[in-house]
């Protein structure tokens, strides 16, 4: 019994260290994303913006030729793509206003880009989260939304967020093709390596969870949960 207790204590200690390492890695990843996003914004995006301003000025002064128009279009497109990448890497609204406004903005952008009817519902309650969990929930929701385009062929999507028993709960529901959620292959679905398995594992290390309910032809409901920050009323 004594040896068994020592083994259990070692296991608990190992699990605690794994959780601590996962939290530290998540925070490190967010800091790296933020640094890269700032470099992208302050460097490439600013240069492209300056180039576009010069081209706009030249165009207003009568510059016209097929080559000029092509360069103008390429610079404008590159500037828009760099801005989109900056938001994807480190969405300002996530850190300035919180998870709920960030998810609402994400859903609006998703609907505009895909043409899918997407609806957002939030309860407006405070949802204090660690930086790692806040970022993980945002990125997990974004990946689940992308799955509705890549795999589900959905026409309607609903994203909701609320508080329940000291945890934040995010649900992503679609009316798409659905799949056999009990199949091991469903964990990656497209073989990309960042599928449901990765979301579940990363959330699990941070104290959260992912639950999938789906059947072929019956749509999919994904539920993300995560603990609120300690001492949350």
C-alpha cells in the first residue's frame, strides 16, 4: 500500500507538472504570436500601406497603364492579407474587450467571408480567464468554424457563450453533414494534425474540455469548457 501511495503521488506530481508546462507553453505561444503580429504590423503592413498611398496618389494624377493597375491591385491585396494575418495571429479585440466580444467579431467576419448564415449568442456576464485559456478558446472556436466550411457543408452555424458552474461554456453548432463522432478518424478528420484531437488535448492540459455530438446527416455540436480564473464571483 505504501508503494502504491508513492506511485500515485508521483503520478499526481507528474500530472501537475504537465499542466504547469502546458500553461507556460500556451502563454509563451501567445507572447510569440503577439510579437510576430506587432512586427508584421509595424514592418510589412506599414510599408505596404505607404506604397499603396503613393500608388493612390499617382493614380489620382492620371497614371494609367495595365502594368500600373496590376501593381496597384497586388499591393492593395497584399496589404489586406497582411492585416487579416495580423488579426488572426493576435486579435486586438480579444485582449482589449475579452473573449465574448472577440467571438462575436469572429462570427461576423466568418459570415461575411463564407456566406454561411452565422449567429452569435452571449449572456454578457463577466468571464475572467487566464491568457492561455482565453486564447485557446478563441482559436479552438475559429478552428471549429473552419471545419463547418471544410467538412460539414453547413448552411447555418450558431456560436454561443455563457457561464455554468464556475466554467465558461462555448458551443459551436451547425446543420451540416455531420460525422461519426465515435470513430477514431474523426479526431483529425482531414489528417492535418490540428483537428479535434489537438483541441481536446491542449484544452485538457489547461483544465478545459471538448465534447462532440454528431451523427451522419444530423449536424454537429461542439462544446468547449474551461475553468474561470480563481476567485471569480
